[in-house]
C-alpha cells in the first residue's frame, strides 16, 4: 500500500525558510551516502535557519499575521478539546 505524503501548506513569506531547510536535508542525505562529515556546515545552516525564521516572523505585516492566524493547518478549538477529552 502506497503512502501519500501531504505537502505542507506554505505561505509566501515562508518559502525562503523551507528552501533552506530542504537544502539542509539534501546535504545531510548526500553526506550520509558518501560518508562525509559535514556537521559544521550543517550546524551553520541550522543557525542561519533559526535566524531567518526570527527575521521573517518578527517582521510580518498585519496582513501576514492574519494569514498565520488563519492558517489551514493551525489547530482549532475542536482539536484541543479532542486532545484533552476522551469523548
């Protein structure tokens, strides 16, 4: 049985961050395949990813903040109720 991978719903301003994270994953895979230690480079890219995330989300416009608040994958009240209730 084939599994289907859901693509994450991305907002326009999140694209540079997801591109960087994809690049980090590619480097990890290539390093594992070739037996090369690139831990320092990965650490630097991960640090850049954290900085980029901070830059992006600290400078959002009011409209972009609204997009985040209304994100389709954001948990709703019902999600929280189902998580804390048995019925």
